[in-house]
């Protein structure tokens, strides 16, 4: 399948600081892509190059299989990191204006705006002026503005920041539904838990460089299943087993990290001989752990 | 592609237009300016009445004949006083009494005439409670000069009646060759249109120029420009903004223009000797040029405001550059008397071609005496060419400047931005 977004070895510097260095990534239709990284890693710079707000110093940006051109932007929905709306405009006027700007007719834009407002539970706010709404509500309005023209490619810069958990889940579910309908979604975040649940592929960037990229399963499989969670009754002498690199022990519950290439079965045998084991689970590292492991102390944040 | 750009530009223009026309500022200024103009007109009439000669005065001289001649000359002058007391010859007590009357504002002042031996002209001194105005000064000077002539005429046996006929003030009828025809001119009214343009342009640039700069800054600080730029080009954004705001300006002008036409045709105006626009000294051609130069000037200064707005980071800084914005207009106004006096001098011609000054200076020249067609055409072409250049410039600065927020751009940085996008 042809990639909707194809960044080919792009680089971008501002003044004396390199924001993005030799970054390549591809986003396929019908997938959800997570752009990860600590604050200041270059996520926003990368996104801005994707939609032509800034141009790369080196490398190529292709959208929908063609080199970037402004014509492609009608098929893209973009939510910038810092939310911007006309404060004094009525919500519905604002949505219709932005919809029209992306090629919808006024009537169609009005119809869709109302539909979306129902769906995101803000229908009673659309006749208010934007400045009268809470920040979270304004964010939902902008979310709608991004999606009104049913873009094939949805690019959102930190879409869930500043939302309460209920609304964050509402927007997450909406994105998942869009993905199911075949739209490609890219979002950036520094929150690993969101990516782990939502994304099919990720790219982790740090100091402008991709340090980890690929399908979610593939990335995680690259890391050993070297985490063990044990629940037990009895002595905890098995925690001194040579296969264990480090552990956290709570009453009858231990989280263990094994040494590289250690055999978990040996540990299980030792544990069974020392205590009554009620649970012994070998788990993949969470993305958060991978993130910390990869970026380590090198993060700028 | 071009269609898309046109569509976006019009959409943006429509939004800018509706947002402003619905705003309070629009309603207030639409109402306030005609009220202010009315107040100015009343004030003008009032201060016009003030520009009169001295009403009550005394003439003091050791030469009674001279004093009487001055009194007669004053009565025949352009500004005949109500009372003229002749004190000749005057004692110290008389002078003390006159000083007291001046101090009590019973008389405007007194004129002393001391004959100088061997000279025809006496030493004349005006004593009053306040500085004399120009009319009063001219009134006294011409009276003394006329009195000297009167004395000479009297010595040659000219009768009082003949003297009155000879010495009374004449009235100059002024005619003007305007666009090929000799018409009667009223030197004050023929520039009414030009002064109107200055006031209107000045007010619009101050109101809408600052308004445009504000809206650019608002888009920057609210970051909505990032959404806009992800769908529309910065050229569409800037052009749409200017067209929208320009349409607002025209709407307002239209309302004011309709009010003026309505006023000029009204019975109230007829009582003031005004019958229709023609008698205000405004011809149709002038009205058309008014529209052209108003629009050109308006767009040029609005474009400049947009460019300045794109280069600053906060609302407060908008205030600081409002002076930069209107300074060419101020310069035009300062140079106006010179241009009026020498409408075809090289300086006036050059100024009327330079876009920042063209709207006022060229329009004033057109009102004074129609300049050669090529000059008018060149001026209009340069004006609208620079509007286009200004929009282009503003769009570039907006495009790049807004992405580097937080600090204000220096001039070299701005030049670098221009090359970059």
C-alpha cells in the first residue's frame, strides 16, 4: 500500500539549533501512528514540515504519494499544539468558516458541524462565542474543526493534553473510529500509555533524531520479555536468584527484571521450591520502560 | 489552483467584513464621525466669527486731522469697527483713562499716532489687553496708510464723498479655469473635498490600520494562523484581510457619503447657502478621484499596518508603531500649504507621485488645478503597484514571522525572512 505520508531523510535547523536530523517515516492509510518524544525533541517541527508550514532544509516530504504541494492540504486535517480559535466569533460561524476554507459548501459545513457537536456532546454551546467556553470545550471545537472536511489524513499535535479523562477517552474513541473507517491518524504525545493503547506504529524521536521506529508489536518484540510479576505466599529467598538483575518487592508481590538472556524457567523452579506461587507472569516491557531505556538520561526535558 | 486561492481570499474577506461590521467599534465610529464633523463645522463658524477686526477702540494723536482721517479710513475698511473714539490731543489723564478701559475690556485697545518730524508716516502704536489677531493688525495698518492718503487727497481738495468712493474696500471676484472651463471659484470651498479626504483617510487609517494590525497580532497570539496556513496561502490571508477591511471602510464611507448628499440637498443646508454637492465645490470627477485615492491610500496604509503587525509579538507594541503608520500622512498635511501655493512645482509633482504621499498631495493638486493626465495616471499606477508590493511583503512577513513568536524581529531578520519563504 502506498504511504500517505513519506518523510525521506528530512532535516531542519532553526538559527543555530538542529530541530530535526535525518528523519524518515511512513504512515499508511487506515493506521494510527504515534510520534513520541520528550518535550523539545522535534515532534512539532516534524509535523510542521509534513503540512508545509515550514520547509525542510534537506530531504523530501511526500503526501499521498506525491511531493508536497498545497493542493494536498484539503485532504489533511491539522490540529496544532497550541489551540487557536477566533475568540469573539460564534462557535458555529467559526466551524462553518473553517469548513468552507477547506472546500465545503456553507450548508454542508453547517450540517456537519451540528452533527459533530452532537457526537462530542457540545451541541448546546455552538451558538455561544468562543471566549465564553472552557478550555476543554474550545479544544473539542478545534477537534471538530480539524475533522469537519473528513480528511483522509488527520495530524494532531498533542491532542489530549489538557483534557479531563472523560473527554480524553471520548476523543480517543473518536480517533479509533476514524481509523476503522480508513482514515490515517498521526498524533504526537509524550504520554506513553496513550500510544500503547492506540497506535499501530510509532516513531520515537529524541533531540531531532529517530531513535526507535516501526510497528508497535515489532518494536516491543525487539525488547526481551524480561519482566516477571510474581505473587507468592511464603519465603522470598528466591529473589536472590542469580537470574534477577533487580526487583521491587511488596507484601507477597514482586516485580522483577531479569538479567539479559536469563532463563525465567530456572527462576520459576527456584521460586516454587521456596514458596507457594499463585501467579508467575512473564511480560513485555511497557513502552514507557522502552522509552526511558532508549532515551535514558539523554532527554532534554 | 487560482480558483482555490480566489475562493479562500473571498471567504477570508467575508469573515473579516462581517466580524467588523457587526462590531461595536463600527457602529460607534459610523455615528461619531459625522457628529464630530458637524461639531467641527459649528466650531469653524464660531472661530470664523472670532476672526474679526477690533470692534471698539480709540485713536489717540496730537494731530486731530490725522486721527479723524484714521477714523474715517477704519469706517471704510473691510472690518468697520462699531465705535471709534478720537482723543486728540490727549492728556496723561486721558491715557490713564484709556488704559483703565482696556483693562476693563470696555474697549479692545487704542491706537496712538505720533507725527515724526520730516517724515510723512507717523509712529503708530497699538495698545491692547491681549495680542492682536492678524485681521486686527491688517485693519490698523491699512487704516493708517489710507489716512495718510486721505490727508493728501483732502489737501488737494477732494470732497469727503469722492474720497469715500475712492477709498472704500473693493471686492475681488475669483474665477478658476477648471478642467477646461472657466467657473466661479470659492477658494475655501474648492479645497473642502481635499480636506475631507485628509480627515477621512486619517481617521480610517488610524481606526482600521490599527484594527488590522491588532487582528494580525490576535491571529498570531491565538495561534489560529497555524490552522489557517495549513489550508490557505498567506497571500490569500493577507489579501482577504485587506479586502474585507477595505469593504468595511467603503461601507462606512458610503454611509457618510449618503449622509453628506442628504445634508447638501436638505432644507437646512439651503439656509446656509448650499444647494447640492456642486455648491460644496465638489464635482463628480473629484468624487471619483476621491474614491480612487482613498482606496489606494487606505490599502497602502492597511498593508503597512499588516506588515508591522506581523513583525511584532504583542498587542502593546501595536500602540508604539501607530506613529510610524501615520507619519507619512502627517508629513503630507504639513506640506499641504506649500503644494497649494505651488501645485506645479517640481517638489509638488514628485511628492504627488510617491505612493505614501500621493493620496493626499495628488488629490489636492487635482482639486487645485488638474495636473497633466500622465502624472495622474502614473501616480495611480505607482500607488496601486505599491499596494500590491505591500500585500506581498506583509504576506511574507506574516508567513514566516508568525512562526517565530516570542521575540520581535529586527530589520536584518525581516529581510532574511523575505528571502526564505
